[in-house]
């Protein structure tokens, strides 16, 4: 599944070389890869071992490069990784170099892949990117964040003027995505919006409203943590893809970053068949609450969710 500006991983072919010597060129590496593509042992290694390792790791790596490289080159590029019998990279063959590829190159060179059944093992990767969408939000380069669920779904949010987002800081703290005023950070900003995904509260059973159950469970947990917390229902927030988020506000809840501090929070629950997304605003005190809540609304209102069945995907979806 690949929505707008999504990374496209065209896993062209993978195979093992027919001789011990490494391929002399990119073109030869591609030929060797293609020639061995249908070997049973190679196919099983690709599908059951290598791709489950490569895809989530390098989707994150390239996403990070797109977010951090100045003036990213959205041109397509291809490369082949020759993998040794212990999983170490023997050589990387490049067809075209871009600043996005150079950004990821050190990670590729230093990686230790799962040990292949034959060596050298040629991993042939083709990549291209959609160009950035119009600058319709307040992020520095006009691009909203993109959260990828490989082969399942992806989603994005709005970015308010004066705010920025960071995926790496969020994941270091055990959540999916974080927003904070420009110049701040996950740990230090007095105002923070973070995103996470909730487990299905139905536990595999059919139920009429998983979102309602998720809201009830979250409120129960907040009250168990502090019986004095005040919970109120806020107005639903329409999202960019025509859905809506259900809102609860909590007054006097514990800041998850600093348990000794009590904050005000707003929680937005967005239900999809694949997952329930929770967006949380946490703010110390009420001095900036109105402007923080306006930013929170803008983040949630910019939410769009994509699956392989979504109409008008910018690029084909690889199920």
C-alpha cells in the first residue's frame, strides 16, 4: 500500500550468485539476481526471512532520510546488495546515486542481514518516491508525516504552523509520532501531541463499537491512576478523509513523561477496521490551552488513512 509521497519498494529479484566471485558490475549483479530468483531455497529466504527483516527497517530509514535531508531528491534509484554467508554486506552496487540513497548508505554498509542460504546473495532493490505534496501545513518543508504499516495501511496528519513533528523521538519513547512547538522536543516541551495505536478491545470477538470500548477502557485507566481526574466529552473532530475523531478531555491527569506533574489532556480516538488511532494533547497548566487545543484540532483534522483498497492511490499498492 503506497499513498501520496510513499516510499515504493520494488523488490525486483533476489538470488544467489552461481560462482564464488562477486559480480563485477551493477548490471551483472542484476542478471545474477534474476537468474536465481526462482530457486526454492532463495525464494523461501526472501519471503520468510529477508523481507520481514528488510522492509520495516528500511522503510523507517528512508522515511527518516526524507524528513531530514535538505532538498531531498525524489528521483528513482536502484541498487544491489551482495550479502556474505554470515549476513555482512560484501558490496553495494549502485545504478544511480541520490542524496536519499547516500543518507541510507552508511546503514546499509554496516548492516548484518540474516545469514543467506547461499553466498554471495544478491538483494536487488528498486525505489522511487512521489514528489512532496503542496505546502498545505506548517511543517518546514511542506510535507506532513507519513506513518507506514508495511503491506497493511498508512496514515498521515496535519502539521500546524509553528509546530514540527518527529518520528524518531516518538519511537524512542514507545509511541508512533510526536508533535511539539518548533525548537522543542518530546521530553522538554510543555505542550506535546503524540500518536499511538490501541489494541482492539474486542479481543477477536465481534462487537458493535470498538472505539467506544477503547474510550471506556482508556477513561477507566485514567481514573484508576487518579480518581480525581475530571473527564469531559468534547466535540467530534471531522478528519480530512471524511471520518471523525471522538474527543475526551482530562483535567488533572498525570503527564506520562513526568509522573509527578499533572497536566490537562485532550484525547482523540479515530477508529479504522485495521486499528484504532489515539492522538493525545498534553499541556502543563491552562495558560496556552486554547492555542494548544487549536493545534491539536488541526493535527487531527488533517488525518488521512490509506489501505490497499483505498481509491485513487497515488501509486499501486503491493499487498
